[in-house]
């Protein structure tokens, strides 16, 4: 297991939510909560960084109870396509997927009998009402709406598209789209049943470093915790990438460190207490 040999000097820490900061019951455990609040008190900027929309992240912002501080002011949504300022209540950085790519993925997925969904800050939109289409809405506690002319609707601006379906179909579609859209869009699997489509080069990592630069925090003092493929960019871009012990083997291999415990047993809290905080 990869662990630091001494305390690490960090000024910004980004946390993925599902299977990282959150337990399997989708809560932040008391110990980890207390230690993240302690980190903010010690002047470390805390950033929740998720594939969810802003409104899907806000319940956990409230639990952390540090948004009133400068150290808890920002969150990153849509896998890095939006950086949101909680004090001003506006996105300060956005990046949307090209309309032609959205339409191409929608048509390809539909031809395979797979739904596709896009988002705004509070609502998930799909061309059909099905269990697969509603899955992310239930997970993130967002509104769900069926759009009749979905292809026309896609001419608006959206930060990402998600195709939820059976894992085997998702894996097959990923391989196809990765070849067809190479250099135009980034295609990855965030959960076995979620295929995500982002603009090429957009991700959690570039957004974290953009925010760090805005705050005058050098890359050498940045850290990120994650477990899955949509966390890869932030785990690579930050100085210290920390994989959860319950994370994918590939993610653990590319990271600087791996937590001693999983997301259900204060993996983050233990790491902060022993290797970061005074």
C-alpha cells in the first residue's frame, strides 16, 4: 500500500463523492466530517468535485457546513465542466459539449435501444421515461423530465451527456464512441452502468488546477481523492492523487497514495488525520 512518509503540505483538497467521500449509504461519516471541517479551519480549501449537477452536490455542501468560509466557497460539478461559486451563487467557469457530438451520441445510443440524458443545475432530461433514464435522477435527487423532440432540445448548451444502461452494452458503446470521437470528446465509464461524454480535455483535473490558479495556490499544494475513471484526470493533475482502497485497481496504480481504509470506514478521515492535518 502506498502511503506518505511524512505530513504533506497541501492548501486545496478535492473530493469525489460517490464511493469516495460518501459511504455506500451516501452519507459523510462523522469522523471524516469532523476532520474535513478541521482542514478548513487550518486554511485548506475544500472542494467537492462530482459528476453530479450543482443541486445534486448541495446537500453535502450543507452537511460539511463550511460554505460560509472562504475555504468552502467553491464546488466543481459535471465532472469538471462547471466551477460554482457558492458565495456569488453563479458558475465562474463552464464548458459545454458540442451540439453535433450530443446528437451523434444520442442517435447512436438510441439505435442500440439505450437512453441518453443531459442536465441543467436541477433537472435531468431524457427522450424516454424508463428505469435506466431515471436512475441518475434518483441517485442525485434531481428532477426528471421527458423531452419530446430531444434532438432539437440538444441544440441548447449542456455540460455532459450520460448513457445509462446494462454494463455490457455500456462497455461496447464506450469502445465504439472512443474510436469514432477520438480527439473530439472524452468518453469514460464512471460506474459500470454509466457512460459519460464530455468535451475533449475537460475534466475534474483541469478545473481543479484552474481554480487553484485563481486562488493563488500552486499545483504542488493540491490533493484529490477518488475511486473511479471519472476521477482519473484530477488524480493525475493534482500533485497528490489519493485513491480509495475500494477504488479500481487501475486508479490505485496511477495514484501517489492509497488510503488504508475504504469509503465505509473513514478512509479519507484516516488519511487526513495521519498525513495532512497538524
